[in-house]
C-alpha cells in the first residue's frame, strides 16, 4: 500500500510538471506575438524590453519542457540515481538566457537615451501590457500551485522569471503613461532599471541551480523534521551522519541510526524499515538509505 501511495504521489507530480511546462510555452509564445505587434506600432523601448524578455521566456520554457520531461524518466542502468539533475541544468540555462537578454536591453536603453526616438500609439502599448500582466498572473498562479506540490527547481526558476515579467510590464505601463504626459526620457530609464533587475534575477537563479548541482544539503527545516522523526521512532537510541541532497523530484537521505547492542538482526531490520517509512511520510518522494549501528560503537556526540 505504501509503494502504491508513493507511486500515485510521483504520478501526480509528473502530471503537474508536464502541465506547467506546456502552459509556460503557450503563454510565452502568445506574449511574444502580441508584444511584437505592439512594439512595431509604438517604437517604445520599454515594450522592446518586455518583448526581448518574452523571447527569452520562449527559449527558457522550451528548455524547461524538455528538461522536466527528461528528469521524470525513471532510473536506468546508466543513471542509477535517476535524471533529476536535468532540472537545475535547465535553471542554469535559463539564467544564461536571462543575463544575455538583460545585457542587450541595457545597451539598447543607453542607445535610446543618446539617440531619442518618438513613441507612438501609446494606448495600444498600455492595452498590450495590461493583457500581458493578466495572462502572466494566471500562469504564475498555476506555477505556484505546481511548486507547492512538487518543489520543482525548474518550475521555480521559470516562475521567478515570469514574476520579473510582471514587473517589467508594469514598469512599461508607467513609462508609456509618463511619455504621454511629456516625459519621453522615462521610457529608456525604466528600461535600464528593468534590465538591472533582470540581471540580478539571473544571478539569483544561477546561484540556486549551482547549489543544487553541487548537492547542497536540504533546508535546515527539512533536516530538523528528519531528525525529529528518527529520534521519536521506537527502538532508536540516537543517530549520526545525516546526509541529504536534492535531485529533481527526489530527495536523497542517508543516515546512521543507533540501536541496542544485543538487538536481533530481524528486529533491527524492522526498526530500520519503520524509520524509513516515517521519513518518507515526512519527506514525500524521498529515497532513504539507513545504516544500523550498535549504540556502543556509535561516535560520541
């Protein structure tokens, strides 16, 4: 029954992840089309900034789609720990795309300050940006739901990217309104601010992906939960050498539990199985390896 429940849990995660990646690709393609039309009509550098970011969204979302699909493949003889590292690799690729788009935007904004260009059809630009914000908010809300149920690093990176898009679109609306009231220089200045924020955002995503690729420990809160579960398990007198890491949707947990010296092997095995089952309830989808040690030879605290 436990294995069936675990499989159902993993299947639900897989469905949510695939749905989130498809929604991301469709949304980003839609936004590119409408922003391209708006930029051609308005010549606003702010809208160009948003358009460039949306083009990067398409590339990042497509990478996410294939990375998540690959990460969900079961372990095989050549990848005994699964394919979960594809998720942080996708996030790292996203960070690269985002940084590149930010640099291009900053250069274009500086050029527009040096060589001013009139902005037209402001009402069209505002309407497109409002539509973009609404559509992106719907996507981000769905992504947040998926993140709560999967903890996916790739979807987290994608969602953070679209949150930045919302800020970009809002900034563009402010710029267009101020241009309408006679402040044309505000358009490239806000583009500069947006470019700087996107660059900072790319660095944050890149750092998180790097830590995951380097097998950083699970959060202190999760480690504390594991410790409480182990220490509250009947028959366990202590533990040591807790090691954890995350790979895609799987949390890998290794721990040594300390048991009575004279406990029969069959009883030690039963206690270990019970501890493993309790950890899997506390950390769904975890792969747990437990080593049983006699308490008398356990290292001193």
